[in-house]
C-alpha cells in the first residue's frame, strides 16, 4: 500500500489503478443513516446490532466500548463506524475466517503466535511514524484514511502493530489478523473495510548458536517443507539501487538468508491456498459430472508464482509475490526484511527478521470464487450457509454458487466542481483543486450503501473560456439480494445527488 518510489497496491483486494493509495472525507455533520437501507433492510436486526457498539455525538465517538474525542479531522461515516464490530475474521465458518485459518496452518505454533483481537483504533504514530512513513506520505491524507482526530485513526494496515509486537518479543514469529480501513473507490473488489493478515519472523543475533545469524536462519530454512511450484525469481536477493540491503546492519550472507527464509515461507503459504482452490474446483466439477475445458486446463497447469521487487518504508529489500491466475499475474502479498530502525526503536536492536502483509478478502475471493466483495458483509443465509462446516474441514471448500444476478441500473450524475469559477461559490471544502474522488465515493456509499456495485468516471471537461471543470460519473445500482424497484433506485440517486451538492459543494449540470 504505502510505497513512495512505486506505490504498492498489494494488500488491497485487487490491483488498483489509483495513483495514491487508500481513502477519506471531511464531513460537516452526520450522514443520513439511510445508507444501508436497501440490501440490509430485509435483515433489520443487522442494522441494530451492527451499530450497537458505536455512538456518536459532536464531540466524542465510542468504538468497541471505548470513547474517543473527535476534532475537525473526524471523517468516519456512521456506515463505516458500524462495521468496526463485525470482525469477520473471527466469525466461525465465514470465508474470511476460513482463509485466516488456512494461512495460520502454514505458520504453526509455538514458533508463531496468533493475535486476532487488536483494536482498530490506533495512533498516527503507530500506523505511520513508527514504520518510517515520511510526514508528507500520501497515505496520511484525509482523503485516504479515516481519522477519529488529528492523532487517532482507524488503522489502514496491520503493520500498525509491528512495533508493539517487536517490543513484546514474545515468540519467534507472529500472525496478526484484523479489520483495516481505507477510503476508496466503489467497485466489486473495493470496500472501505477489509481484513489483512500480517506475519513476521525474527531471530536474535545475540541468542542464536555461535552468534552466527545467517547459519541459524539457513538451518531454520532447511527445516521448512519443500514445494513443487514453479517460482520465477529473476532478481538478485538485493540490488544496490533498486532494492538495497541494509548496509551497516546486515551482511550479504545475513540478508540473503533472511530473504530465502521469507520467500520459502510465503511460497508454502501460497501453495497451500492455491492447491486448496484447485481441489475445490476439481471437486465441484466432479460433482457436476464433467469439467469444462477451461477448468480442466486451469487445473492441470502447475501453479506459477513470481517475485517482484517492491518498496515499503519499513522493509528493505522488499518484494511482492504474484501468482499466475486465470491468465493474469496477480499480486497477492507485500513483504521484506524488516528495517533495523523498527527493531531498535522497539528496544530490540539485536533482533533481525522479515515481515509480510496479505489481504484476506482478495485471497478468499480466489479460494471460493466470490465475485463481489460486498458479499462478505452479507448476513443472507444463501451466502453464509455455503461455508458451514468448512472451517473445521477445509477439504469441504467448494466454489461459491451465486444466488441470482439482479438487474443493474445505471444512472449518471454530471456536475461542475466547486471553486473560484463556481457560480455557487463559498464552498467550505475549498476549490476544484481540492477535488478528491474518494470524497465522492464516500458520499455514494453513505447515500446508497451496498446497493452500489461500482462507480466510474465516464467524462471530464474543462470549459475553454472559464476554466471550470466538470465531471460525469456513472453509478451502477445493483443489489446482491433483490431486484431494486425504480422508486428505490431513484430515491438513492436523489440522495447521492443531494449529498454531492451539500457535502462537496458541486453544481449539478
Ligand atoms: N502493510 C503493507 C500494506 O498494507 C504490507 C506489508 C506488510 C509490506 C509487511 C511489508 C511488510 O501494503
């Protein structure tokens, strides 16, 4: 997520084309709570329970039983706040929880300890500073991140807990699973809340036999199982400019050993997941009587993965792991050798190790062939019942069978951006230069909730004389659970339009 040379997109559920990562909005008042009206309406107990943990007034917000003071940085919608209690990664037989368990099985206790209950509210220090993010890093922007107040936010990644666990140094390694929050675009693979898993392994150079760190790491590497995937790893373990080792902290032998241990560990994980996905597809085909030629072909081909150089402020060298899946290279995780400053800052200067982060929804979408990220939040039995019993017996994984595709309804909204040339004038949010697409996405989510499948920019125009800028977005209203009536769609679209005018100061064309 947070590279600066190249912005890595790994942990998002899918590859994103955004030029800066993640999301968020300044709001002047509470958004209408009609947001989740449609597809949750049939499950009204949902709305009641999901908001039970959150109360807001103008000065404080209560999240998971704790109160926080808000200030002018506060930009979390009630919809997003209501999701802070869901913890899908801990719900028995939820596909996110099943995915977590499968990954945990590759990183066994007691070497690895599992942490699944960390609170989503963290400080900007934990989320950014402790990890070496520069003060002007785009990930810190309020357009990208949900802030409670200037110094407190909803974590944007599980790395926010790295420093704390390095300090505790309670085990040779750990896995953290948790909900993370990013203001983002609206489409079938982006949702403002998703789940990540963070993993790390450390060695203490003062405690390994003979104080020979590289030898100790290589000995642990020898003990890991082997796999038979085809791995493309064309780059050297480090490169002086592109992907440097931490000179002064690690010798070449040490950096190479840690990198090799990291790569094998993560290859084993990916192998486990994709072998299970293949087995699931094969079982479904067998049950259906025969296999389609495409599925047969996909199942016969050996799994191909490749290592790609990457950048994160808190690792060096760094990589992304990509998997060849249905004809495309797909990023599945980001990782690297942890920066020594983190260990030193945590009071453990003799510790050396690696870390990775992976988006669980994205993996679950591949594993279960779940076509739309909104489904993970469904309480519809037609969704949940398909995974019952799988957590205790992952051999029962089968591709998700979609329940009816409801019709799409496209509606366009065209508007002039607020700004110096706006007839409306006096936009409290500033001029057109302040335009951030994520703000529009947030208005749409708040007005229409999970009834919107995606939002796309379809036209842009700058008036040649006045310099005023206009944009046209196409919103696809499609519920996962029912056919929307014209009236419902029109009402939602009216709310979106009103929200854009009131919150972003645009002028409708
Ligand atoms: N936290 C990073 C992200 O969200 C992923 C990462 C974790 C990269 C650990 C390196 C090490 O993109």
